[in-house]
């Protein structure tokens, strides 16, 4: 029965255009290679949970998804639109007009071999010769396919470990700032919507207080509804409960679960394994900058195949 | 006649008080105007220094800001005053009141310090505030203007107060370019009566009172801006 379900999920994944497409994402901080090539597609309505040991790059994936961190290479696509720089690695047709490709084919390499050589060796060593046509093609591709980063971020809500409510603004001001500034709503509409959301989480009485007076759980729930004020298509949760006192974790997870039930697309980085199991339609185990194993929660938690995942689970599930 | 009587006679009967009041006015106006100029130029320099980016025009501006700060923090105020009065304006062929030259010199000097204070204030704001703003789709400038800078200003008020206080005291070198400030006024009285004790002690008291009043005003301002921390 679970098998049937997972097949269906996989089937759907391959058929429909992904809402978020991450292609060969790499990120290094100085000499530390944090992400070593992440490729995944997140469909509308999916709830992808990312788990893994600390330092494995989970949060970096999330932060690269809305470009809070600039990827070193690789591409992030939102609804068929590129939001960062063009990475030639992902585009054979653009690579084929580069000076290096022409040089290699002239030397007798077949097209496939030349491409493989460029991708595997030359791009990394950065002695890749672009040539004017290549630069032009890259620019044209970007122009035709990309959207403005602020536009993209407005469609992706992000919830942080440390809440990050604006300390100089009251709760209601926190919530209406972005929609009003970006002219998504009039001030009146924004206030009405914000009040509805506050009422929903039972914090309408906190409407006019400053964040410093709120508990962690209240801050995080307000941070979540602040994102919702922009009517995002996808929500990114970066360890939303890691900085909370234990008795406040439940209220925040309940709210996330509610959103999930309403069909919100989500990527969640979390250490709450029980929650991951319950909410996830797909779980990704990230280890040392790569997706080590990925599948339904039943597969990953019930029958882990990767040795590191088994080790990780034995440590976190006691 | 004792020293006090001599001072009183000079101050009241010989109308020394008009000179002192005039000097006091000059001191305060130049200090306040200097800080205002410093705040405007200094804030602009701070923002220039903080904006991330590889735009070549921006890099040139940032280099300029670095040199500016090094120059004005690395030389004494008196020297800057002398250079402005005897070198800068004469070489430009501009003749203006020494008071205005003094104001400009103090403004330019203060800008260097304000720049560093503002920069420190902006950097002291948690990166999460910027990230939250940007993740909602706000532009860099909107995030700075609506979120980071208001919080930074609140944090720098005490240091800015410090800057104003030292500015008030530093204006005592204005007599180098023949501006009659409060120091010069008392000095004139002392020189004409050969009685130095009371005038100079009074001068010290005048500065002390100005600084105490300024401290009080800054504290009120700070308390009002801190409203969002409590409640």
C-alpha cells in the first residue's frame, strides 16, 4: 500500500513541471565546500523535509533557494524562471558555442567527449575559455528566462530559526510592511488580512505590541503569518523550532501542520524527526553536502539504506 | 578690590556680558551646525562604505570615504581649522565669514567620526533583520531605510551625544582663526583686566553647564527612542 503511494508520488514528480528546480547546486565558503551538487525538483503541494547532521548543508540549501546565499554554481528555478546566474554546466547548447568546445572538437574530440571533458575537468579548473558568442548566448538566455530576485523572494516565504521579527516595528507593522511597500495590498487591505491571520493564531490582542514582549513561540507564529501576508506560493522553514523552549515547539508545529493541510508547498529543515515523519511527503537526508538518500518518510525512517542515515537515525531516535 | 569684584565690574559695568553672550551663541551655533553637517555627510559616507557590490563607481566612492575618514581622524582639529582658513578658502579665492569657515571645518571633521559611528551602529544590527526584510521581497534600500537604520540610530544616540559634547568643547580652538567664541570672550576679559582666575574658572563652568544640559537632552531623546524595547 505504501509502495503504491510512493510510486504515484514519483510518477507525478516526473510528469509535472516542478515549482522549484534546483540544478547541480554547489556552494563553498572559502575553502569549505558545503554543498557539492544538489539536484532536486519540488512540485506544487509537496512538503519536502530536509534532515541531516549539523554542518551537512541543510540550511545552506534553503538559504540558496531564495538567494540569501549566492550559490557558487548551479541554478535555482522558480516556476520555470531562473532566479540566479546561468550555470553553463546545465546547458550543453550554450557550452557548445564556447571557444574551449570549438578547440576540443577541432582537436578531434567527439561532441559528447568534449562536453564531458569540459564539465568534468575544465570548468572546475576555471581555465575555460568562453569567447564572445558564448558570453552573448549566456546573457540572452538569462534575459529570456530569469526573473528579478525581489520578485522571486516575494513569492517564497521564509521562516528563520531566530524568528527575525523587525524589532523597531509593532506586530501589525511587521506584518503589513512588505505587502504595503511592494504595493501588493493597500494599507487597509493589509491590516484587515493581518488581523484575520492574527485572530487565527489567537494573538490578535498582541496586535500593537513590540516583538521584545513576546515569547519565542508567539514570535515564531507571528513570523510565519508575517510571511503569509505576502501570499507566498511556497514556504521555506529553516529549523523553525530549534531556538524554542520545549513547551512552545508544539504550537509552532501545529501551525505549520495546518498550513500543510491547506496544501501549501513547503521545504522544511528540521531536527524534529517525529514531525518530519508526520508532515513530509518526501524526506531528503543530506550528508556532507550531498543528498545521501531521499524518499517517502516511510522508506527513510522505516527502511533506511544508506549507512550514514542509519547511523544518524540511531543517534536521533532513541 | 578682590578678583571677584574686578570680574563683576568688567562683566556688568564694562558690559563684558554682551561679548560673552555673543561668544556663547557663536559656540553653540557652530557646534550644532557642525554636527548637522557632520550627520548628513557622515551618514552618506557610512552608507557608501556599507553598501555591498562590485560596481566600479561604488568602489571609487568607498575608497574616497576611507581616505576621507583617515584624513580627518588622523589630523588635529586645530590643524584642519587652520588649513580651511588659511589654505583652502584663500586658494579657492573665496572670502567668507570666519564663522562660516569654522562651521564648515567642524562639519567636515565631525563627518569622519559620524561616519564611523553610523557604520558601527548599522553593523551592530543582527544580520537576521536584513535577511528577514530581503526574504519578504523588500529591496536592499527599503530594508535599510525601514528596518536597519531606525534600529541603528537608536543604538548610536549615546555615542552621537558623545560626539556632540566633544564638538562643543573642541570649538574652543575657534579663536585660532579669529572667531569670537565663548573662550575668546572670556580670554578678552581676562587680558584687559590682568585678572585671570575668575574668568577662566567661569569659562570652565560655562562649558560644564552646556555639556550637562546636552547630556540631559540626549538622555530624554534616548528614553523616547527606546520605547519599543519595553511595553
